[in-house]
């Protein structure tokens, strides 16, 4: 065995030392997974990707902008190849490096990472030279081969963040249609579910865009661009920052073809979490549930009111717990309880935290650490807890600053921003808060002409700096929940991330939230939990209340939001829905349901499924103004076509049988959920 191991290692070493010049050999064949192949032409600097005999991705090349000139792997005249065995977070594999050289140009490396047991590959581009300064690298640019299905291919739009009520979108590709997506896209067919997934798997230096286009001849092209900015998506008004040095590398980009694009997106999310492991402390407690004040109370926060909410949880929502825990979280306007500003008297806040704990609840707080809400008052205002003015701390963007949502961005690398964070977080810890909801984090990821720290030159580097500093101050003392924040880059910093923007009580709020779940459920594998935002019942119809509650269950956590310090219809609704222990059990693993159908544009899937402990749960939503019939096709939800299943409607508690293509009727603006027993 030892001899065989040494022989194998020696063979790999010899193979890794082989060099193929651009004139002595025409192609290098690289295998990945069971049947994947990368056929690299070292005369042209291009490659094709196939799965067995099936062509997937053709005439693929790489690009980088250097001294305002766009370099292409196709323009280099000498290409060498090496390979080495590797063992990294992704497993045991091979690193394949193509060295591209041409007189007067920086050396380009195209680096492929392949694994025998993974049906995808990863590519990274590196440039080497003297005094490089790069803000645009394209690891992949080529033509995808449509798999010939009858329905039009769909390109998925993933937002960079969840601000400005932005929605996910599915864009049917037809002639002369383009879709730009942040960090990742899937090109898929809804009926067969076959699809491609292309996306970046690291986010600490670059913003990446994936651009899918169908031209007039219906040829599909895809580009993955590191250094991508577009105001409507990334919020940036200036180009991406430059990375400099003797070596500049792109983000690592993932490519895979899948029989079910949904599995591909889940694989992609899991790979991101491996690529960028969480630095927030490991969460080993139950799925979070609780209450947040922004749903209804908002600016009306008083100590008496929030204590009454805690009392209501104790008296009337005794079953609304996860691991015997519920969080009571004060959102914006908690400073109503302060005296003397952010560095003043926190005694009322401490009194609230103490009261919540006395009731067996965990107190939470809210803050937006990277924004200045009072910027209209001028830049000479002294920042709390610092010797700096806000004007010194504002992020510089072109001839001005970055303003969005009524707040101005603060430079995450500035000592004043960091001192202010340290001062306020210390106050929160002294009060005994055990949860923090952090908001408007996208302001920390904006591109700037220059940051205070000259070593930081891109928005994602600034975001990393700010979030790492914030976590250091939190010191593992609180559950960390992100509201408005970068979609992909926040996984390593928080436990929970809100899947969409603010959502309240209407069926449209439910549909908006579930648009994000329909197209972004896979982030359940990037974060510990994704969340549907505060669930507000108010005086809406029973059906709308049920739908809003189930939108949270489908997402994976539940934070309610009514003002339980006063009477109203919502009191009875909360007692009825939030004490439903059979439904609350579904939250035990904290994972989102999977959408049954794609291709819903900016709308949402109407059916979601989840399997847990030998039971399949089916949630059905009717977003329309009229009653609807829903055909339950077993082939689409993973049930045996010839079997009749026992079910229980967990809302009505009615038990009945379910067979293939059975029709379920739902009233207007309503939802329900079925527990399907898989074993007779």
C-alpha cells in the first residue's frame, strides 16, 4: 500500500511538471466529476466544456482590463500547462494552471480546480506583472448550449442586496434579451428543471456580475465579470475600485450543469459557505422566533409598551417558542428610551432587557452602524463616542457622498466610524441584550474614490473591514441578524439574514417575500437561517393572516410584529396561529422550503415543499383576488404517482387522503399547509 501511494504521488508530481508549449500540442483534456470534460485549446487560449458527448459551454475565454486595454486569453501567443494535486476545503482534487505569456503583457494564469466526485469546476484568473492595477477581470466568457427543451430558457436575476424593495426575477430569454445578475445566475428550463449555475464563491474583494444574453440568432452568451457595478443593482455611482500589486486575482467562479437547477443553486450556496466559512460565532441553539417592534409599533416605542409585549408573550403566546426561547427585539426608535443620546443614559433600555429576561425571554436591539441619519445637519457634527466629525467619516464618492434610504454612508475603515461602533455596542452589552438586528449594511459595501485606510480599495474590502470590526465588538454575546445587506457577502458575518425588504401584512407583502424565497431559498445553506421579516396580522382577513404566517414558516424562521401592547383583531389571530405547535415543529431544522415551480417573473411560486423526519410538508398560496384551484402533480413535488397518501391540513386540522392530480381549492388571498405522511 505504501509503495502504491508513493508511486501515485510520484506520477502526479511528474505530470505536474510537464509543460506543453503553444506550438507543440493543440489540446489539454481535463476531467471533472463523473463525465465532465474541459477541452482546452492551447493554440487559441479557449476551451469547451462538455458532459460526456453533450456540449455545454463553447469557445470560452478569459479577459482582463490592463492599462485601459482589454486583454484576452485569445491574444497570448505562448501557453504552458501544469497540474498539481490539492487538498482544500472543497476536497481532494487537482489544480490545473495555464500560463499565458506574450511580450509586453502581464502573465495571465487561468486556474481550474476540479474534483473527481464533484460535477462542477471552479475557475480563477490571476495576472502577474509590475505595478498592476486592475478593476475588471472576466474569468468566463462563452456560449452556453441550450439543451433543446420546448420551453424558453430562463435566466435568473439575483439582487446584490435586499434594499429598495428590489425583487428577484426570472427572465425568459428570447432574441436580443439580456439579464444582468449579481454574483450568480441560473439558466434553466422550468419543465425539465435542467439548468446551469454560474457564480462567484468568494466576496471579500470583488463584486461580480453574471451577464446572460441571447442574440438575434438565439445564441446564448454568458460572462462572469469581477469588478461589476451598476447603480440599479449594486447601488454604485462610480466604477469598481482597483486591486493593485505584482499579482491580482479574480474571485473564484463556479460552473455546473444540473438535472435540477434547484439542486444546482443549493450546491452553489453550500460551496460559498465552504469557501468563506463563517467568522461569526457558531450558532448551536434553536431556530430563532420572536417579535420585532418595526412591524406595527415603530416610533411609538415606550418602556411601558415593550414591557407589555413581553407580558403578552408570557401570558398568551406560551407555545410560541423554539428551544423554549423567544426574542423580543426593539427596532428603530429604541432611542426614545435614551437620555443624552447614543452615549448617554441607557437605564430604561436596561430595565426593558431585565424585564424580558425575568419573563424567560431574550431581549434584542437594533442598529445601523455604517450610516449617518443626520447628515442634513452638516458635516461638523461630532460623532458620538469619538473626536471626529461626521463629515470626516462620510464615504467619499466622486465629487459627493453616497446617500440612499435617507442615510449617508460612513467609511467602514475610518477610526471614527469604528470608535462610534465600539462605544454603542459596549452600551448594548452593558444592558444585557442577547440579539442585535443590524441594518443598511449595503452602505458599507459601496465603492469609494478612496477610503481612510489606503490599503482598502474596493467596496467589498471595506465591507469585510467593517463587519469584522463589528463582530469583534459584539464578542460573541448576541445572535446577529442582518436586515438590508449584501445577499452573498454577508453569510460569514451573521446568523440570520432577512430574505427581502420590509414586509408587513397584506397578501402582496406575502407574495413579495415569497418571490425572494422562490428564487433565493437556497440561501438557507449560506446562512444559519433566512427570515421573512416581521409578520404583521393587524386587521387583515383570516386568509391573509394565514398566508403571512406561513410565508415565515416556509422561509424557515418566524418573527412576528403586531403591537401586542394594545387590543385588536391581531391578538386573537396571534393566539390562534402562533400557538400552533404542529406548524412550529416545522421550524426545528431552520431550513427553507423548496419552490415547486420557477418561471414566475417577479411573482412567487404558489407551491413549496419540505421534507423533515419522514414527513413531507406542502404549503399552498393563493395570491389572487379570487378563489383558485391547484392541481397537485405528484411528479413535481416528489411523491409516488400511484400512491395515495394520508394528509393533515395543519390549519383546519382536517385529515384526508391525497392522490396524484388532486385539486385543492383555496379562497382568495389565502394559504394552507399539509402534513403528508410518506410511509403508510
